[in-house]
């Protein structure tokens, strides 16, 4: 390129998003060879066993029966009142913390992540995440002059590495006096790990110890994008109660998404939810997010907000919706069991999986492994340290087959 026209801060490598790129290649393979001959485990969306995207009937019936004006009208900057009330219930269930809580509508969980990084870390700061993380965290941070620092997510037993987390958190706090930590749980993307209640107690002890210094600012974002597919009922939400009565300089945010739990990936709706023992801090969060929303995307998708509001206002509709969630969760869990059982049987080592859409295999040459697998019409995502298999998108039969293909390919590369 002879000259640059974009501003210096907006210069980025000319490259496509790697996840959507490999997904496009998978779709081309399906068009050429037929969907029965291709395993597409790239995108984090639920598909049925015939390879069709799952669209919950209770959700889309509500959307299609909605008056046009409810879909077409602008939503308030913070979100519609009905949505803001419903989203707290949907997020916390019976485990709402004893605290001052405010919610602001966002375009998917990603919008909530953007709010947290934009408004709760200073320019030049490092944001703490595990070494297995959703790559847009770094994309969002870099876009606005911030960085990502990683701790080692797993210890030798395959559980949350509290020692590494504590070391990195305390070093950053000493340096910055303000640390934003992002924990993607339950049903972590990309590994499927869920932090246990005992691990939460240890993590919060680390935060509370730092908060003893009134000059420190401890900020936690819990990215719950996949929470509706964790556990059996709502028990994986029990950790929310632990955010009750926290020190006022320990602020918690939740990134809540309608993409997965409502199969509304393309309608881009979710919420940033702030939790504080201090009402002024909760209000500060609300207005800060409203300002950022206005500056970035104006307001949210009203149609999606109205769908949630209407479902939660009618017990019959809510029961129908929850029954669909239960059915799709059972489908996902059955696929996970098939893949994990087959992996254990054939000696394919995976990272600790507990819930969610993905299972990850560590490998020193992930891109090379991914390309070898595409030669066998198996498409998945390469990460920095391994490959991510989307069980959400693959039938049980193909999950079992894929585990064998991956194992044989890794063995051949070794």
C-alpha cells in the first residue's frame, strides 16, 4: 500500500476473522460434498441433527405475532422497562444477590464486554483473562488502547488455577491500582469449564483482600453468554448470591446474552448488569453505560427486548420457552457425553469440560492440525494453543466420529 488514509490508531492487519473464515470454508465444503459428508464444528450456534439451525418456536412465534410498531420503534437508551425487569429475572433466577442492581440493554453479550472494557479500565491498562479466552476480548481492548494479560487458567489437576490467578491479579493491582478481570463462566468459551462454588469463594477472597486498600478499584466482569446451557436446572447460577454485600470498591458486572438462550444470534440483544453494595456506584454504572451506548450504537434491538418482556409476562409462554431450553440443553449434553466418552475411550485428551457449546483439545501446532482435519472434511477452529470443537453444531453420531478423526490426525502429525 502506497499510503495510509486511516488514522494511526485504526491501522490493523488486513485479515478476515478466523472463525468466520473457517466457517465459510465449511459451508463451501457442504455445498460441494453434501452436509452428510462434512462435519462443521466451527460456529457457536445450536444445530439439529440434520444440520439446520435451531430456532426456538416459543421465541419466534412471539416475534412474528408482535405488532409491527413494537418491532419498528426506537427503544430507550437503557432498554425498555419490561426488558430491564425481565432480564434481571432471566439472569439471576432465584439467586439474585442482595445488592443495588442496574441493567442496560446492549447488542448481545459483546456490547456488555465493550462497556466493561471501555468504562472500567484506563487507557494503557491491562485486563486480566485466562490464557484460554474468547479472542474478541483482545480485539475490543486493542481497539480502545488497552491490553490483555493472561493467567494460566488450569492447574495440573485441570481445575481453576488459583495460584496463577492470584499472582497476576496482585501484580497488576500493585502496578495499576485498578484491575478489570473477565471470567467467562459457566460454560466457558472455548473450553466448556465452569468455575465451582468453592473456587468462587477463593477468587472472591482474593478480590476482597485487594479491596481492603480503599485506593484500589477491583472490577469483575462475569461473561455468562452460555449460562442457559449449564447444569440441569438453575443450580449453576448459585454463585450470583456470593455477590451480595461486597466492599464498595469491588464492583461486579454481568454480560448477559440473548443469543444462545433465545437462539437469537443475529438480533443482537443482551444486557450489561451492574451489582454494587453502593447505590451511587450502581447508578454511575447505569449512566456510564447509557452514554457509551449512545456513542457506539445508539440503542438496542427493540423487537428482541419485546420478545423477552412478553414471554416473562405470561406464565404459559414462559413455561413453553423453558421447556424448549430444557430440550435443547439435553440435546447439547448428550452430544457432549458422546464426545467426551469417545475421547476417553480412544485416549484423546481434552481440557476440562463441564458445560456449554465447546470442547477444546490442546495442541502445539493448532493451525497445522486444523488444516489437516479440513482434508478429511472436518472443520473446527484453531486457537493459539489448541483447537475448538463446537458440539452445539454437530450431531451425536458425528461427535463420536470426529473424536476418532482428531485422535488419528494428531497421532499422524506426531
